[in-house]
């Protein structure tokens, strides 16, 4: 699956950067592999959510922005789930 017109290698690199930026912004400590996963999955989720509002982000910069937004959302959701009630 090619996302936003970029290839797999670019998706991994950009996803890693997006995940790392989200990690710094959210003040979490996830590690390199988790940063890449958060960035890629986050981009997919954010692109889906944004498409519901008619917003599309293309190219590597759009993928980076979507990855950052999505990764921040995933980190916030994970924190809510991990916190004991």
C-alpha cells in the first residue's frame, strides 16, 4: 500500500520522523521502532479522520503532518487506556 504518493522506504523514514516529533511533543519515551509505527499508523488514522472533513494532505510534507497528528492522538489514547480508573 502506497500512501500519499510516497514509497515504503520514504513512509518508514517519514513515519519515524513524525513519531519522533510526536514523542518529543507529547513528552513520552517510546523508542525508534515504536516511533516509526506510531508515525505510519498515525498518518493512516489522521488521513482518514481528515478525509471525513474533506481535507487531504499529499506528498511527504502532508504525510509528515498527518503522521505527527495521528501519532499524538495514538499516544494520548494509549495514556488514557493505561491510566487506572
